[in-house]
């Protein structure tokens, strides 16, 4: 029985701006869902306010509404599209579910005759209302921790008295663990209870007995209308209960669970899903298991929607959960659908993994001075990475190499902690870098039993760490000349990078690489195929590993490489790695469009990225996906294997740009703007000389390498002075200082955090207006400005934290002409091929240059959405030399103004200074369209523009 033939037009609700707790995994699920509906000829209407996502691209849905996510917008859409038959709210995270419930309570769906598919309201209410959920679990015989609901402060106090400490407080109807806390001491309880009640939209909290030290697991389920249920993936949290799963290191498949307990958990999960309602789609269930032989299981919660973990499970297994969940929501059954990977078996199967995946969250605490950096029930991570390997150790190493925090993996890089009390403190108060600290603790000789007592991380994981350290110790007794092949192969199989092995041997990374070549220890690429190679896979989705060489009876020596290289001309697009503040989903948008444009030009496209939340790592975005760290060694081996025409670096943010120098050094062609030009724009001295030669004004500046030089410079520059390190993203470490004491303090602090960095000191143009332009330039020097934006906040607030207005609203013709002239001059002088972003400060009608970045910027997707033009597609074709700027018929369409509004996640860090300055703090953005500057929303933003400026 195929799909429900009554469904011809479906509304999908997106997840809005990126915030901590709800990130681009919902762009991935929403994009997949839209494509899935289109395959069935269903008209798609999307509402989402986030301009940086692939999901809101005009090509993704028949009608895209970039509107605020509220019931007023829903009514507007339903009036404009009376043909809408149904709404699918399960692809947009908690934001979409909450909006769906509100619209239901107001009778909106009923008024417009819209059916709810993929979930039912009762299921949402049961799972969100912890009291109802607890009662239901009791009825079906599923155990839970002792818990009770409080809707008042007094009731909460009574419950605490009854249960005793430690306790967990969880707010109802919130996201990313907002309002959740573990309370160890009675004196902290009042404050945390009040906060939990305030954060819950219905002012309700569930208080439960804290199951500290219990192990935590998640299962991802799918169910169809015939009540077939499949478990797509089991995920084990390496961190025990007490740390939000979004902040936990997670492993798939589950590693330390007995088969008997796993079967019991499966049965419980299926029972739970069936009990909450009669709906078709995806579900995420979380359990706690006692850390003893009994392995008692209790349920934590169930989410009747695709979740952060379902994006991870999709990438871990190759099973596209959002796509299949959408098909089930429109009436298909699992046995009617193909396995998307093999194309020859059905979707009614449970994936089998012959590899291990490890997810590690990515934090950005450096952006939130004064924040509490310990991990707990409230999620604080801004992104995540995933490593795939043949063993847990290899996957763990690959994940740590993907984080981009200047670590080469676990240990063996000279950056470990050496202080006993600091190590113990970081283990006791779960620190964000605990994944590294465990290794340091073992290296220091702290016994595993003590590490286990402190962290309650399962002994199996600790023994895996210990094995790694023992191997490091053994290799350290050799030199590069005496190291034997077997030991080097073992180190590579366990995920150690060449840099780490070089550190152990006291030699250069290149020497280890050459030694591998000499021993013929080569990376081989394996397919992610959902079925442990039982059936032939049709999807080109690969990870790398190392294998022993096999010798055939005829004497032929080989390793089994599943990535077959074609003879087509190829382009590699380097992805942007983990999301963080300053580099988010907008670069994934650019990478995806770069891939699609290169394919249109006849290239075989190859994507390299390690972020499981994104559309770029979907197995059918590029012709070939390598789910690998954006880390030199991995990239170089892929390039040697594939032999592409060149590599596109300017779409993947700072992650990809940082590799440009190495690619150039190794003779690999960079598509678009050359490394020399990229470097010239980053090197403040050379760039200023370029500006001087072209008679373009810039603020007085100087370069200092220590505090004495900074003080000398201050005499010439005059305060206020903007201090910033070079080669960083998102304004990291930038600050405006107003006197010598502040200057010295900041310079010393910066050089401690980023040793050997050159610091740039600029005279800060106080009270200046800030503006920026994005443009496309071709090899012949033709320039087209795609957008000029004026910031509402004054110069000094990071451009990523400013409300930016397109087009400019308050710059006269003289200033606009200067901006246009400077943009053309700089784009040509830098020999830009592709995209460039230039930032300006305007004071007394003179336009000064703050900086230029010859790459895709954070604002390109925003401009593309506002003007309804595919600028990244055009820019990629220009980079590839397939088109010139003059070949395109540009036709921007925007009535009124579009405002890019930053969104902050300060609620995760209650004690942090919320003032804004030159260092970026926003986690996402939304787009607001206004007809005129008389609009109340604009007036409100403009009146508050200077309030948050922090010096």
C-alpha cells in the first residue's frame, strides 16, 4: 500500500536560528525531508527564519517562507496556501514541536483543516509532561528513577525533603536541558529550583533521584503504520549519567552492554514507542543502566521526533532516518521502501556496523568569559565531530583530530596536563577536555581504579586508553631508523597521527610519512554500507583505516581498498569541520552549493568533512563523501588517492583556509583565489601596503610581539586601541582597550593563550558606522558586488553580532561610491577569483578599510536568500574558470529591507557578561524582512544600537 493519496501539499516547520541545544542537525533532517516529499510529487511549503541553512534555499521547497516562527506567520501561510493538507512538525526540533502545540491549542490546524502527520499531539504532551510520562511508564511496567513533579516552589521543597540529595531538576517543555541541574547540596537547591520553574514555559519541573554513575544509552527507532518497528542504532554515552547527552562523548554501536540487556532495552524501547501514541515516524529513547552485573535498566525520556542523535545515527549507519521517517509519515511502510544504501534490499532492516563511531562535542567556552566550564545536565556544546574507525581507539583518535583545538589526537603532542591536582580536579568536575585528561592521568601513573572511582567511566574505555598509552611508551623507546613495521602499523591502526608518532620518536612528521611509504603502510578506504558488507552498497560514502597486507598464493601483495578511483576530472571541496561561534552552518551552505555547482560543470565532486550534523556529509550530496577529519594527513592521503584537478578551500571557512599553505607547498592546485592572495589579506603589514599603494584609507595600526612593543605602539596610535591576534576566526581574542593597564593585561593574556602570535593594534575609530560588502571577482578582474550591508550597531561590535541591514539605509551617495570603488580596487589587487568580503568603518564621510577576506563569508547565504540569487553557484563556476562574472544576468529581488539578526545562547551561561564587543558571541541568526525604516522592529533595534557595546 503506497502513500496516502490525499496528501498533495505539506507544510514543514523548521527549527529557526542555531542555538546551543538545537543546531544544524535539523537543517540536515529538514532538507532530507523536503527532498523526500518532492520525490513523491508532493508540494512543499517551508517556514523557517534561518537564512544560513540549506533548508531555506529556494531550490529546496516549492514555497519558502523566511518568517518568524510564531502562530501569526503560520496563519499567514495557511491563508496564502489553502491547499495545505498536512503539517509535519518533527523535523524542526523542539522549536517546531512547541509551535505545533501552540497552533493546535489555538485551534489553527482545525480551522484550516490541516492534518498533523509524523507524530500526534498526545504523544508530544505525554513525553513532555513528565508527570504524565511517569504514570504511563508505570502502567506499561517500565522502571524510572523515583521522581515527582513540582509546579510551585513549596511543592519542590517537599519533594527534596522526601528524596534526599543528590537530585536532578528538569524543566518541562525545554530544549538542550535548559533549566536542568544536579543538586548535591541543600543550600544550592532553592536557587536552582526557582530557575527551573522560571525557564519552563508551563512553570513545571520534574525532580528525580540522581542516578549518578549509571551508564547512559540511546536508541533510535522508526515505526510505520503497520506497527513495524526497527532500531536503527544503539548509542552509548562514554560519560555516565549526569552529563547531558549533547555534551557527552558518545559511541556507536554500544560497546559495554551485554547482549541480554541490549535485547531487553530494545523490547522496552519498542513498548515505550507504541504506548505513547499511534503515529508513524522516528523516535529517540534514552535509558540508564546500573554499572554492576545486574545491569538494571530505567527509562529517562523519549522524544517522538528526529533528534540531534538521529543525525548522528544517520551518519553512523548510513541509514537516512529523516528521509525514511518522512516517507512513513505520508503512509509508506518500511517493507515498501528501498534501503537507500544498497538499493537492492528493503528499509525494513536494522543496520549492522563493522566499524565504530565516536562523537565528541565541540565547545566554545573561550567566548564566554566567566562561564562555568564544568559539564552537567544543561547542554553547553556548540557543535560536534564524528570519527569512524575499525576500532574504538582509531575512531576516538580521529574524532579528537577533527576538533580543531590545536591537538593532534590523544596525548603524544606535548600539550597534556602535568599537574596532579589539576588533573584530579578536571576528572572530578567533568571538564570539557576530560577526553584528553584521562590520557594524561594514565600517563602520570594514576591507577585506573582511581580514575573509575572519580569519573564512573566504564573500565572497558579506561583500559582502551591504557593500551594506547602503553603503545606510546613502547614506541618512544625507538628512533625513526629502528622502529619496525609492525609497531608503526599498530600505531596507525589505533589512530595515532604521523605528527604524534613523530613526537614519540623525536623526528619530523614528514619522516614518519616517508617511513610509512617505505613500509607500504597506506591508508585504505572502506564503505559505510549499513550491512557490514553483506550486500553490495551503491553509495560512495567512505572512511579510512589501515590494514595488514594480504599475500595471495600467487605471491601478489595487496590491501583491500573499497574506494575505486574513476577517470573523470575531479574537484575536492574541503568542509568546515565542527560548528563553533564564528564558523557555523553558513559555511556548510556554501560547501554544498560549491559541490552542486562543480557537478553542473561536469566534475566528479568529492567532499571531505567530519561534522555529522550537516547536509554536506549527507551521502548523496557529493559524488563521493570522505567522512574524515579536515586534518592535513587525512586530506593529503585522499588527494594522493583521488588525484583531483584541484581543491576548493574558500567555501569552508577558516578550517579549509588554514590548509591552503600546505596544499600549495605540496603542489596541489587551489581552485579560485591563490594561497599567496589569501595570505596577503591575512598579513596586516602586507595588506596595509597594498591599501597604501592604492590610496585607500585604513585606521593607523602596528604589529607587536610582546607587551613592551605594544606600549611603544600605543604612544603613536592613541587610545582607544583595538587589539587582535592574527589568523583567527570570529574575532577570537579581540578587545578594545582604553588605557595602558588594560593594554598590558590583554596582551599578556593573549600571548599566554596563543603563544608566538603577532598582535595587531589598530586605532579604534570611536563612533564610526560599520558596513560590509560581498563581491564576486573573476580572473579577468571583473567584479560584481552582490550586497552592501550597513550595521545598525556601531563599529566595535563584531560583524557576526551586529544587526546588518541590506541594502544600506543611512550612507550617502559619496560614501556608497567609496565603498563600491574600494571593493573593486581591493578585489582586483588581491587577484581574487571567487568570493570576497570587505569590512568598512565610516567616519566623517571617509570610508576606512577594517579587513578583507577573499573567501565565502558568513553573510553570503543571507544575501543570497534576501536577493533570491544563487551567488555561491555563480562564484564556484567563476573559480572553476567555467564562467566569467560578465556571463551572469544578475537580477536581485528585494522590496524594502532584509535585516540579519544575531541570536545568542547566553541563557546557557547565566553569569557571563552579555555586553558585545569585537569578539563574536552569537550562535546563530535569523532574517527579518521589513517594508520600510518606519517599521517598529527597525526602530526598536536602532534605538538600542549602542547599549551593549563593550570596551
